[in-house]
């Protein structure tokens, strides 16, 4: 049990016993007076120390050093293939770890624990979504990309459809990743700045600069190996918070008990309504579509598993990546439960101690780790490791698609040296652009929701376009492009409507938070000590009163943001199939290499069996010859 000031009650009892043994007769020195004194004293949260800055700087330095090493190791990045694809010589484990952290970023570190704190552990159902995503991506999309040996995933769209399809896919990808990177860089910097005093633009610029530095020098190999280092930092940061919170609360059983009675262990809500923000079905179905658009067709991920030296290694990297995703999701969910257990009686949001939901984790860290110099710095390093991994992946992917899809088709006679130089210049350009885009990210509020919305609006229709190409032999360019445009338009329409008319609380179902343990006079909250705080959603351009809301606001615009990708994909596929049938799609002849075939589905598994059979045969031959 924690008292209102945040100190353990057992400590107050010991202090009272100590004072009672003294020869003071003043009534002020009593347990009651001591409790009153502690209630009147505001909780003091620590600030950054020199050691915290040292730990954070150390993380940036090691990341930069990895970039320098791969700039010169093995003779350096001599060709664009070395720089952009790692020479197609990577193995499964480092690629798997890189895949696991590429899109996790600060969204998982900051926003998921706050999501658990505010809405409960329903988010942990994403473990099921991740499983479906890995199976779908590795068995349906990866075989087609890998057998074609293409550098840019959008090159496939020209091979299957035409140049316009490739151009549209590339442009949408550049827009998606530029906006996403702005959020990923700016939002954690803002949250940390307002809670810890960590310099806002110093963090933005230093993160962007270091990321650009090692991407420009070391290429894909540097990006992958820094991701390996950064996932270790992320897990260490989570572990520091969880272990300390368990100690503060007197055991993991206390945290689980508090979460249970606080309604946070709400894993199973099977409401099929697509307008509810989070249910089992919105997360499993919507989350599968959203993350398949990332792991199945997004250049950042395709480029990674295409860098593996064999298709078996590429598939294995996706399945190992699943373990990494589960570990990080578990850490984030446990952190959210710790957050609730500690602040269940004095909510920092309602008490205005913090102004945004994304600031809860930094506040917790500065609260419970302030007496351990360096550990707050480790958590900040954890946050920015996620940021670095996402931004570096994006910079490398943006440079690749710009070179392969926009520059090379216009200038096909460029020399290899010129292409290699352009690759590095483009990495530098997109690194600077990511820092600039961070300035636009202030128009977004909730970090978690903003990330999913951007992925859904653009990623869903692109997933639909690739699916039309790979799984339908009669889809033509007219159908694919029509489907992409309409799918994107409808997804954007719903997102803008939800932005103007945010869903009502009965759709988002925020859980209750309490001020019963706070010093109420400090916050001037009156006599009502229990409050239900609204989710800080994306900043509204025009907040409307309930009676001014149009009919679509509580139906069409209330669609769960998890389903934006589902909507975009299904509209793209449906329109694409219909238009293709109406425009003679059945008459075209398609190269089988551009389609998913039975051989693609079963070939890799057969190759594993053949390798096992060959090894067994060799062993038998060696044994037989040895006996002779």
C-alpha cells in the first residue's frame, strides 16, 4: 500500500515509532501529524543528472561507431547493392532483431504502457495479431519478392502493372514514412522535455544527426547491427522500470492484484462492433491488416528480409522476429500495469501533473528511479533506441525507393560509382528531411493512435494493390490504380471525419482513474476526487458540441482506427477486381513469376526436407565407408 504522498505506509509507521521514542511531548510529533505533514507536501519528481546524460550520450556514440565500422569493414560500401541491400549476405538472427524494432519505436515504449494504464491490457491481444502477420507475410508475400530479387518493393508494381502504379506506390510510401518519422522523432522528445527537462530540440537534432550519420556511412548493414544493439537497450530500459516498480509495490502479486481490481486485466472483449475503439476483433482483424501492410509489403521490412542470403534465412528471420515482438509487447504491457498500480489513487493526468498521456512513462521513471543515477538515462536511451531504429530503417528505405523508382528509370546509364554516391547523398537528404518533418508533428496528439492512423490510411490501400497483383491473375493496371485511389480516398475521408468529430467516450471506453489519494487542495479539484479522464486524442481542427455532430460522426467517423487499414485494403481489392473484370482483365497474359504459385507456397518447405534428406544420405555414406 502507498500513502497519498507516494511513500510506503510502512516507512511512515517506522518514522512514527522513532519519534515516539524521543522525549518530545509535543502533540505535533505523532503519527497523525506526520501523515498530515506528508499529505501537505507535494511529491517531488527528480530531474536529469550528469550520469543520465552520460548514459544517453553513450548510446548515441556506440550507434555512431557501428556506422563508422561498417563504412570501412570489408573494404567499405563499394556498390549500391552493398549499401542498400547489405550485399544480400545477411543471416536470419540480426535481420530478425532488426525487423522486430524497426516499427516498434518510441510508440511502444511510451504509448503502449500509457494505453494499458488508461484502457486496460486489451492491447496485449496484439500478440495474436503479430502471429497471423508473420505467417501471412512469410508464406504469401515474401516468396514473390524474394524470387524476383528486386531492390525496391515498388519495382514489383511496374513489373506486374505499369510505371504509373509504381510511381503512385513510391510517392505514397515517401509521404507515409516522412509523416511517421516526424511523429516518431518529435513526440518522445516533447514528452521527455515536459517531464524531465530534457532539451526538446537538442534531443530532436542529436537523434536525427546520429541516425543520419550512421545510415549515410554504413548503409543497411550499419542499420541492422545498430538495431541489434538498440533492442538490447530497449529491453534493459523496460527491465529497469519493471524491476524497480515491483520492488516499490512490494511484489508482482500486488501489481497484478491492483490491476485486477482496477479493471485493467480486460483481455477478452468479444464485442464485434467495428466502431468500438479496442475489442478482441478490432485488434486481431484490424491489427493483422495494419501490420501486414508493414511486414508484408513495406519497403523498410521487405528490404531487410530480401538482404538475407537465402529464402530459408529470410523466412526464418520473420519467425524469429515474432519472438522479439512478443518480448517487447510483454515488457510494455507489464510497464503499463506497473504504472497503474503506482498511480491508481492519484492519477497524474487528472491532477494535471502531466498534460499528455505520452508523458506518463517518463513521469514514472523520474519518480521511482530518481535515486539511481544513470537509470533514468537508460530509459531515455531505451526510448531513443526505438526512435533511432525506426528512423534509420526509414531513411535507408526512402533512399532505396527514391534511387530505384525515381532516379534510375530517368537516368538508366548512371555508373555504379555514381549510383553508390547518390545512395549516400539521398540518405543524408532524407535524414535532414526527417528532422524537418518533426516540426510538423506537433499537430498530432496521441502518439500511438497517430502512428496507426498514418499506417492505416496509406498502408492499407498499398497492401490491397500488392495483394491484387500477387493473388489475382486477371487484375490489370486500370483496376489496381482505380482501387488504390478509391481505397486511399475513403480511408482519408474517415480519418479526417474522426479528426474533426472525435469518437464519444462510449466508443473509446476509458477506464476510471482516481484522485482519492492526492492532496486535493494542491490541484484545486474540489470535492469530487474520482474522475474519468478523456483520452488525449489527435488535436481537433474544430471541436464541435455533441448536438452539432452530423449523423456520420457517430457511425462512419467512429470506425475504430484499427480498421482504417482493413477498410483501405478491402476497398482497394474490391474496386480493383470489379474494374479489372469490366476492362478485359481476363484477356491479359501474366508472367507466373509475378504471382504467388503453389511452388512458392511449398517449395521452401520441400527444400528444407531435401536438405535434411541430403545430409542424412551423406551421413549414411560416411558411416558405410567408415565400416568398410
